[in-house]
C-alpha cells in the first residue's frame, strides 16, 4: 500500500495568538477517533487508507541548511523561528504517539534527527506510551490531553484507558520530564474537578473549551445531542464556543483548585487569554522558548491595554518575514509580512489578536 507523505514542519496561521507557532506533525489524520475532533471520525481498521506520514527528510534538510550551512533566508518566517530556537510543538494536527507509530516510527525518526541539533519539542498526546522513541527530559516535555476520567468510549472511542494514562504521566514525571495537562475540550457535565485533584503535581494546566464547526451542521447537531448541550448556549467566534459568561462560570471552581494547589495555568480560549500564568498558554514551565509577540505574552507583559507600538517592539527580526502564504486569498487583505498582518487586524474587534476581542476588555466598565 502506497502511503502519501507531507511536509511536517510549518508555521501556524495562528502565530498572533499562539506562543508556539512552529508546528511539526508526524502524521495526518488520527486513529484515536475522538468525536469532538474537527477531522472525520474514523475507526482504527479503516484508518490507514487515509493516513499520510511526515517527510522527515525535509526536516533534516532544513536543519542542515540553517545550523550547518548557516544559510538563513531572513524573510522566511519558518527559518527565522527555527534559527531563534523557538520550541517546536508536535501533536497539533494528529497524535504523534498514536498506534501507527509502532509500525511506521515517523515520530522516532523525527526525534533521531532533531536530537542531533538540540531541538526542544513539546509533545501533545492522549497516548500512554512513546513506544521506543528517544525522548530526553533536557529537550522534550509533554502536554497530556484529558477531557474526562470515565473512559467515555462514546466520546473518545480509541484512546487508552485513563488508568494507563495516569500511569504514563507518573512515569514521565519520575523520569524527570516536565508534564502539563491540557483539559481540552472542556465539556460541561463531563469534565470534572477530579482531573485537577489527580494531576495536582502537574507542571502546568491549560483549559480550553469545546468548539463546534458551524458549517458542519450534521456534526454540530450530533455533538450537541451526544454531549447533552444546548445550541442556544453557544456563540460564534469563527467557530462556535460556549458563551464567555458560561465558560467563566464553569471554569470558576477549577481555577479555585488550581490556585489552591499553586499550579500555574492558562485559559486557552481566544477571548479569555488574559487569564494566564505566563507568556504561552501551553505553559512557560513546559518549554524553553516561546514568542513574545503573541497576545498572551503581550497581555502578560503589558496588561490588557497593550499597544501596536509594543507589538512592533516585540516582533523584532520577525516583522519583515513573509506571512501571506499562511492565509487563504480572501484573508490576506494585502498583507505580505508579519508586521502587515498585525497592523491590519490590531484594532479590529473581530480579530482574536486584538485587545478588543478579549471578553474582559469588553466588560471593564462594569467591573
């Protein structure tokens, strides 16, 4: 069977709101089949016909060019982020330690190459194993995704039992790895405070609410019924999110426990990013280096009223990097560089990067 390959290393189009815009994925599509996932739901037996694997040779060529040959295109956003040694995030598109890793070993190949260059990587996973990958606590950290403690197979049909994932978490901690927990998606009535009690020695905890795709009416209605949620409780912010006042209320008890146990934390919802213990919603304690121009960092450094002047100050060498290729033609709006992108969207209430997008900002006069 011929398996298609893809370029695994890219810059996220969310660079304005994400402290780790360097994304590397070893697989496309995921056999865990979580029902809330935006990709098509799959069962393991039918998975490989749609599977694509990362072309790791392209990563090796890029690292050789930058670090051995010292040839860096200063207008190339990807190359500049790599050269600046921003931490890579692996697992945004599909799980790097899903069962097919045992067969194809693409994540292992990635690590064998990046380890030689001292690349530090944050892995996001729902797995309970890294198979035989050469992981190193000096270079690698983990963010384990936990939505519920009840092994809800109707929601997450193929992920390992929670007992095995807790054991995996403890093994990583005992081996010296920094390990965070990402409560994503947070589902009312299903996601419980016991998650924090179990992982109260986590190095960081991130909370991010459930999102629905408004254009996919069939999947949206299926999820609302499956999760026993009311469509009227959602509002559209690109994707459908629970209304911010509802999220703040249901997060309240979780935040109380996080502060009680002195666990650094962030809310990763686009309109609540001011609620953060650091400059990166994945967790400053989990990574070596994040960007200073994402909005979580800017609010952490300057407060909720950060200015465009402060954005420019923090863009530094990335200001003139080309970014137009990261957006579809109708979203480019004449933007060529990273600086153009911020300039066009900074004062726009509908832009997740803008201070005006924050729910706190909209309500400061009533507080």
